[in-house]
C-alpha cells in the first residue's frame, strides 16, 4: 500500500494552523499565568524571611573637599585619603553606614557621619529622608602616587543591611607644595626714635608671638576671638551649615549677640584715640607701611584689617594688603580674608553700604581663596533693603 504523504502534510497543515493561531493569541495569558505561579512559589519560599531594603542611600561627592596627602602609618610612608560627600537616606527607616573601602587597592576605611542637630561627627544614624554630611578616611600603604599627583579611586560604602553602595571614579586632589617658610626679620624697638611708632611696633610684635601660640594650624587668629551667644571661639570659629535648609545661613540672624574682639587691638585703638589729628595720621601711616610680605608682620595680616575696620580706614588697609601682601609665604593675606569673612558674617551691621562697595572692588583680581565674602555681601545688602522696606521688623 502506497502512503500519500502529500495528502497527509496537507491535512496536518489545515488542522494545526488554527491551533497555532490560538496558541499565539493566548501566549500573553500563558506567560502571565507562569509569572504569577513563579511569584506564588517565591512568596511561599521566602514568607518567613524579614524584608530588608536593597538600596538605602545616595552619595553625592563634594569634589573640592576630596583630597589626599602624604603621611605615615606605623612608622612607614603612607597616603591619607579623605572623602567628603552629602549622604541622603532614601528609605523610611533610619540607616547607618557601617563601613567603607577602596576597591583597588583593597583598603578599608573609617566613616564619620554628621549629627542631625549638632556640629559633631561620629557613627550616627541618618534619619529617614534626611540629608547630612559624611567623611571617610583611608590610609594606603605603601603610597601609590607621588606628592602633588591626582588620584582617582572607586569606593564602596556598606549599610547595616550589608548593601553595598558604590561611588566610582572619585578624584582626590593633592595639596599644593608647602610654601617655603621664612623667618621674619623683626625691628629693634630700642632703635625706633618716634614714640608713636615705637608703641605700634611693640603691639605688632606682641601679636606676632600670640599668633605663634594660636595661629592657622589651630584655626586661630592670634589675639582675635569670637563671642557668639555667650560662647567664645578661637579666631572666627568654623562655618557649619545645615544641609538642604532654606534658612539664611550666610549671616547670623542675631548679630547683637556676636562680637569679634582683640585685646591687643583694643589697646592700640585706645592709644590711637589719645592722639591729636596730626599724630593719628602719623599712626596710620606707620601702621600701613608695615603691611608687606617682605616685613616681619606678614603673618598677622588679619590684625591690620581688624585695626583698619575699627578705625574707619578699611579701604586704605585693603588696598595696601592687596598690592603688598597678596601671595605672601606666611598666609597673612589668606588670614586677612578669613577675618574679613568672619566680620561680614557676625558683625555685618557695622558695615556701611560704602564699605561693602569697597570690599567688592577689593575682591576683583584677588587670586587667593576668598571664602564666602561675595555671598555674604549679597546677603547683607538684602538685609539692609529689608530694613528699609520693613523698618519696624
């Protein structure tokens, strides 16, 4: 018997085509059913396991704060790497950063998180939906870069759920080579004939010694200190800010409770008041003549600014400092800018609009870091205008 394959294939095609079409039309329902079955199976399998978030935070790098420098660990050369970021808890529960590490080379580090309501850093938890600041510190031994070279690393941060949060290609900047320290040449007080000049030099040299005891390394400005809300701070304190806050933070809200003083400066100012007009001119000329990076008083540039501001000759002091002190090896011009920044933050009611103009003109062409001076001037101008339109506020 001969089989008619042509008829058989024709019959199979006619009968299977509707089945194939029906299968394709119902494919979505079949896949949905299989997916639901798989979910049901997983739910049964993991129903007794605690539910934990897989992602808890976002880290935003603060590039200008990320740095590295040469140091030593255990008596051997090492690189200290400091990472700074804004950290946001994106969950509805408190989280804690339990660890940090560099991926390559493999180095574990130490993390400190800023407290939610105080200027303190430690192993503090981060509240739900809250943004704060965090700092991580690492030591790489032996060093993998030479001083001054850039460094790019991938970092990992681990939360209490053992989730790993990666931050890739972070650039760390090495500080500029230290400026060569110079030993200032001091005048001999006994050789000065002018009695007014002698008194000025005596206080200036006293301030130089005060700066050695409480200077840049400790955040101090010699005899200058800040008193705010009954508390005393070295120099002009630190500029902490509340993250993601709409409050005005460029200037303090209660300048009546703030004052920046100097016992050395007060003595010299009171002496200045005992002089007649001609002697006061000689006083100012002698003072300004000693503002120079080539003089032994370069490191106390801030002190000249303090005196100039209190004496009402701010423009002359700033003009001389910009032309004769900027770029000094003793960081005197930088400390002058730091004090000016503090005065604008805490004692802005003592600045006239004309003096604000003077400061803004002074900043043009300044090559060193000017802190937040420009920002504070804008805030002060807004404050002055608010007092004009709301005099009883």
